[in-house]
């Protein structure tokens, strides 16, 4: 297995998202199907969300996957997690399931093109985001 730098991790994740978009188009529905299968307690929280809102939420996750600028004490991710937990009743332990649903959907769309580097990059990037979330929020 190759050890990827943080820049390479983001590049590989970004390239896989581009390939996914070319091959599968809009993956929003597939991501949420995966997520709800593994986190059914999120279904009631998303009852107010239409497809447009779900798409915007997923676009924000893509942005978080592709840059570190939103991480840290003063970052957008911290504000967003606090907002979701306090205003909407999101449970911190839902974030791993959602990020894994995104990764699983991309992996499925890439099929045989999914590589060891893809697996390592996605695992590393998801772990980075979850570490930032954990640093700023208490589990429910």
C-alpha cells in the first residue's frame, strides 16, 4: 500500500469524485439510501429535506472532502456540526455513517477502477473529517 501525503489524499478523492460524476451522474439518492440503511434513526431528521436540500448538503460534504480550509477551531465544519446538533437534533455518531455512505457510493460507481490508493485516500480523508468533528462535539 502506498503512503499518500495529505495533498495526494485530496487529489485522489477529488479525482474519484470526478470519475464518479462522469460515470454515475448525480449520486445524491444513492448516498442517502446507503446512509438510511446504516443509520435509520436519521430518517426522521431528514423528513423535512427535499431533494434540492439533500443535494446542497452533499455538495457541502464534497467541499469538505476537497479542502482543509474548513477544518479547525474557527472552521466552517465546527459551526456546521454545532448547528446540526443544537438546531436539528443530529447525533454526532451519524457523521461516520454519512461519510461512509458517500465513500461506498463512490466506490460502487467506480467498480473495477476502485484501487488501493482510492481506498487509502478515502479512509484517510474520512478519518481526518471525523477527527475534526470529534474534537469539537460531544457524542450523543
